[in-house]
């Protein structure tokens, strides 16, 4: 009986040691999350003439799926997921607003381009809604899908002067979150180019 108890006791010690070693070599990833920014090359759109109007750029509204700094991706139809160890430094919509303002200022078309909230007089308002920013793995190489809807409004009359949806697809150089970040910045450059041209070509009434 004593020998059996001793044998069971030793077996328990060995088992505990093995489990402890397995814990030391656990494959669980404890690395901190990587954060990324939208910092694209700004477009070189130059206006042929300058207006006397002031444009107010409202903060972009994000669709519910993008009201987060998590990076979205799709690898199954109808299923949206988020990377666990990779994220944006801020929500994409909030990162877009200063980029839109800078691109429009560089075009040198409006008398002034301001960000909301703004205390002062302005003539036109640019409203935008970020619909999609996701990495699509349903094909290879994966693609960044970026969609934004814009609306230019006469502030005094509340009349919608022009509206347009921009849908941009940019292939990635590698099927990784970082590959998606690089492609997202290229897609944002295209978006800013098209959005600036939209504002310059719209009737200013």
C-alpha cells in the first residue's frame, strides 16, 4: 500500500513538472499590438481660379462597423472580422478629416477651408460618410476596399449642391495586415484626389 501511494505521488510530481514546462513554451502570442496611421501622399490638384467662399469640412461620419480603431478584414462572404494584434492609431474617419482639409487647402481654390467645430462665417459645407475600409482576402492578392460618400451643401440655403460616392479598390503587395496598411494609404491618396476634384468641379452656389 505504501509503495502504491509513493508511486502515485511521484507520478503527480512528474505530471506537474511536464505541465509547467509546457506553460513555459506556450504558443500564446503576448506581443503588443501594432498600431498604424493613414499618412498618404497628398494629391497635387491645383485650381485654375480661386473663389471667395469659405468651406467647412465636417468630421466624417463612420458606418457602425468602422466606428473603431480596429482594422477590418473579410475572408468569408458576409462575415466581417478584425485583426487582434493590428489596429489603427485612431478611427479611420477621424484620421481622414485633417487629410481632406489639407488636400483642399493645397488646391488653393477656396478662400479658406476650416474644420468643424468652427466659429465664424462659412458658405459651403462638405459632409462625408466613410462606408467601407477593409482588407478583402476573398481573392489573392488581397485588396483594400475604400468607399466614401460626399455631399456638398450651400450653408445659407441648405441646398445640396452635389453628391457622389467614391469606391476605390487597391491590391496589396502581400497578404498581411501591413500589406493592407500600405495599400490603404495608396487608396486614400486616390480618394483625396477624386474628392478634391469633386469639390472644385461642383457648382458653388
